[in-house]
C-alpha cells in the first residue's frame, strides 16, 4: 500500500484526505492518505521520519510551508523561487524533496483572465506562491495587506514585484482581483470583513479558504454581483499535481464534478 498524507497545525479541517481517497478509489490504487497533526516544535522530527515510516510523501499546510525548507535534502526550483514548500516527496533512496504545487493550483481557474491589479491579503507561504503566479501572469501592480506591513514589504521586494504593502483596513482598495491568502474566515479563525464597494464591477474575488466553503468574504462579493472563486478550486488543483507525485498516476480530473459535490456535502472532511 502506498501511503501519503498532509501535515499542519491545526489539521483536523483538512479535506485533502477526501480528495486523494476519492481519486485512489476511482483509479483502483491500493493506497491511503491521512492527516498528521504536527506541532511547529516537532516539525523536523516528523518530516525526517517519513522514510522510516514508509510514507511516500506529504502535503504541507500552515504554519509549516516556509519553516520546513531547511529540513529537506533538496528543494525544487519552483519551490525555491516561491520560497515555500507545500509538498514533500520521500524518494526511494530516502531523500526528502520539496516542491510547490500551490502556484499551479491557484492559477488554473484564472486561465484566460487578465487582471492588471490585485489585492492579496496575507503574507505567508500561500501568498508567496500566489504572488509568483500573478507576477508570471503579467499583473502589473499588487497590494499586499497584512498585519505586519514590514513582512508584506519584504515579500514584495523578495519576489521582485511592483506593489505596495498596507496594514489591515475596513475597506478594500480598487483592484481587478482580490485574493484572501490568509487563514481569516477559516473555521475557528476570525472572519475577514471587508467593504468591497471600491472594487470595479468586473472584479474577481478569490478566497483560498475552503472550510467553510462559503466564507463571509465570498458572500459579500456575491451580494455585490462580483465573480467569485472558492477555495476548492485551488485545493483540488494543487492536490492533483501532488497526487501524481505520490501515487505515480494522473488524478482523474474528469471526475471533478462528483468530487466537488462530495467536498461540498455535509459529510466532507
């Protein structure tokens, strides 16, 4: 049996097991995918134990995406460029290889759309991947809103993006694309409440939080008649790239409608 999983703190909310198990069942692969609650202070011990435990790899979620990098034997260029790892593969020789599938997963539902300006809320590992994707897509100016303005400014400078760093505010500045790349609005976390009146009618609001699926931010955007993208889009997209690395077979994306229905159902978890 091929075993993989996801590590984070907290981790009980993760729907990644449902996604990977759905694909494993669809393809008839003898495998499993589990949640592993890993405290920040035990991260090195946990990740170095993967080969000995026979675990093929793990997805990495908050708060470990940046902290995990020094504990890996190799970081692939995409993850090095972003400065964060969201997937670790334990190679047959025992090496731990880090990569990042967040950028590909985030950008997939934006294909064919060309926002020129963006507001990104948050400055953590997911925000780094998102900003790199937006830079590659030709977004000309990004505003990063974060509690630590210094951290946001350092992120913008580190990635070589034209942008501004601002503290949290009650209202969003004008932007073609608004992205919540923070944990605000997640179950158990404070809500993200923003006045969206300054956004143009053509703006897109994209919330990477998926628990709950309909966040307060998305509800506000829908009420304004704005286009929205929910967290399942990025979650499924990044998971598909990781799935192939873990199990050696492409994810059956032709089953996305059934998977999404299961993820959005009352028993999703």
